[in-house]
């Protein structure tokens, strides 16, 4: 037992250190990459002294820095919320995208975008309503059908398709605004601004702190409601609160970035497979892994060597996520523990 605990600590130290270094390198690259390439020295010099080259400083501070920060915030929200949803549903294949939450949030945000005289500050609220409504509908359908974990996924896919159908109808009626909405739906950080960071950071920070504080109780909840009650945990209240908070965490970011798939699926499982299934590790490291994966994907999207120009980021995340999703489906036939 002591040997296993020591091995886990070593794995945790190696993974955390490696992830921190890779995240820093990816962040630096995100400030370098764009329509034209900046050297690391140019980036550092203008971060320290913005007056050195006003043109480069404007590019870094007005465009690349807020984009990189918002990408990391969004990735963290997807990673930590994916871990929570997988634990709450006891389903290793669940994530904000597959459960229909992302599609519902996008629908709510789109409705807000089209409403006249709506402040940008209300968009996360509409996205939250859409996201939580979708996942509650998914859970309701799965319970009514007495479905197994795969049935829950199928219910989520059905709800997501329904939300997308309504979304397409709204886009059709939107006419001149349709093109911008379509591009946004499939995920993009090309229009990221400081206002996105200012709005989402406090929400994601609050939600993340709440989820991390309750990570231990979430572990106990995996053992069953009766076991949780014996330890003085109100299982139903905790389940509802964790679901609402994780929905708010994801929806606040999706409101501005659009739908981004598979990051919430892949990131938590990387921690489970490499370190531990303990949510005290899965949630924070899953969030940081989500930040890294999304930042790398965005760097690929906006890279000057990309022959297709700036494509929706879901294209890249899906290429990463789909093979991993297939791997989990195959592994589900064996012994896979949450």
C-alpha cells in the first residue's frame, strides 16, 4: 500500500511538472503565433516594456494575450466540468458536449445574441439556462427509459441533436447574422477580447473553487447514496449543486467561444489513466490538461503554416477526441473504473 502511494506521488509530481512546463511553452507559442510570427525575445521584451514597439505591443496585448488567456480559461472549465459530470453520472463517456449541455448552452447564447438591447453580460446567463435545461432533459429521458451508461450517452446525443435543430431554425431566420453565428457555433477564439476574460474568469474561478472543495465528497458519492448518507453527506443536494455549478462553469465560456467538443471527455481520463481516479487529482489536473489541449489546438488553428486559414477549433479537438473516445468505448467492454 505504501509503495503504491509513493508511486502515485512520483507520477503526480512528474505529470504536474511536465504539464506546467508544456502549458507555459504553449502559452508562449500562442503569443508568438498569428498572421506573422514573433520571436520569443520580441514577446518578452514587449511584455516587459510595451513602449519598445507599439505595433507589436498592440498585437500582443489587444489580440493574442486575451485570446490565450480566454482559451486557457475555457479549457480549464471544460476539463474540470467533464470530470464532475463523469463522476455524477458514473459514466466514463460523459462530457459537456456528449450530454447535450454544450449544444443547449450554444442555443441559449444564440438566442441572447439575437435579442435586441441585450447586454453582453447577460449572455452567460442565457447560455447557463440552455446548458442546464439540456442536461436535465438528458437525465430525465435516461431515467425514464431506465437506461444504462450507454443509454445516457444516447439520450444526450438526442437532446444535442434537438438543440442543434432548433439552432439551425433560428439561424435560418436570422438571415444576415447567420454566417457569423454559424462560424461561432463550431468554436472559435478569433474574436476573443479582454471583456471575455473579465466576465468568465470570476465565474470559472468561483465554480472551480466550489467543485474542488467538494471533490472529496464527490469521491464518496461514487460509492452510492446510502454510503454518502452514512457519512453525513446529503447526496441529492450535492448532486444538484455540483451539476448546476459545473453547468454554469462550462456555459459561461461556451457563450463566447461556441461549441467545443471532446476536451471535457479527454482531459479527466488522461489523469485517471496516468495518475489516479481520485477526484481531488482528477478535477484540478483535468482542468489544467484541458487548458493545455485547447491552447495547443488553438495554436494549430491560427498557425501561419496552416494551409486552410483559421478553421473552427472543434475540427482539431475532434481529431484528438474521437480516437480517444473510440478507445474508451473499446475499453468499456473490459474493466474500467471511474
